[in-house]
C-alpha cells in the first residue's frame, strides 16, 4: 500500500503541475484516491482508466509526448499495484 500512496502522490504532483489541461485530470486523481480510501478498488481502477483516456486524448495537444508518457507510466504503476 505504501507504493500505491507514493504513486498517488507523484501522480497528484504531475496533475497539479500540468493543470494547463484543466481541472478534470486532478478530479480523476482525487476520485481514484477517494474510492481507494473507501475500499472501492474497482471504482479507483475505473477512474485511473478514465485518466489514461484523457491523457491520450491530450497527447500532442495540451500535453507533450514526454509529459503524457510520464503520467501514463505512473498510472500503469498504480494499476499494477492495485491488481
């Protein structure tokens, strides 16, 4: 669970740093974190998948490829730790 908390912290920092894409990324991170805090792993996973889709949609637009890759790597690490 410590690894999961660290990944969420890193993801939150990136989402805040990349707030240029709007509040929706941060909202998805918050939602996943809240779901996990309530023991709802399925909802957390669904929120993280939604975040993946948003990152891909913003790739090359509001997110550079390197930024998108970093966020997707953190999401993948989180999903791996939740499975």
